[in-house]
C-alpha cells in the first residue's frame, strides 16, 4: 500500500502548494505522475509550472495516450497511467481511481480548509481501508 501524505492548505488555492510539492519531489529525484482529470485545470497547471518562480523550473510534460512512455520526471495525466515509471502520485484535482493510486509508493494530496477538505480526508480514510471501494463510493 502506498504511503499517503496529506498536505493541509491555508486557502482553497492549490496551484502554489502543488508546484512547491512537485519542486521538492523533483529536487529529491523522485519521478512523479500528477493526476489532473480536468483538461482545463491540467493546462492551467502546465502553464503555472513554467512561471511559478523566476529562477525555478520544474521539468514536466502533459501526457496523452498517443505519447506512450516518456522520460520527463514529472508527467501530468488525465487518465490512469504511469508513462514515466513514477513512484509518486500527486493529486492535482479530484480524487483519482483508488486502485490505480495504490500502485504508487507514495501519494500526496492537498486538503483544503472546511467541508471540502473534510470530505477529501474521509475519501482517503476509506481508500486506506479499501482502495477499490473508495473509488466506487466517489463516483
């Protein structure tokens, strides 16, 4: 079972914290898949990773099935895939399919304040008990 790390947000803004987590993982040479199911949000994150710090660059690619396997250390995906043989999954928007998330060594998610964060934490508690069942309950 993957090691789960939940990062509490101070606000509902995810992009800055997400970029910081990706930057830290990249500095540790961890290969990462970023789950962003929504195509529009995936494009926004892609753009943000190019510009979030003037002197920082987080090497990444937006992946689609037609690309096959890729060498980039960080890959943004919108469907369950691990095209760069990543060991870490970072959740960029809605919860990913539970069984797929369990295939990674570590999973990182950002928990917003308030009711939405409480629901998200409950999802991960169900996931730890049964990854497949947690995903079914989410749909």
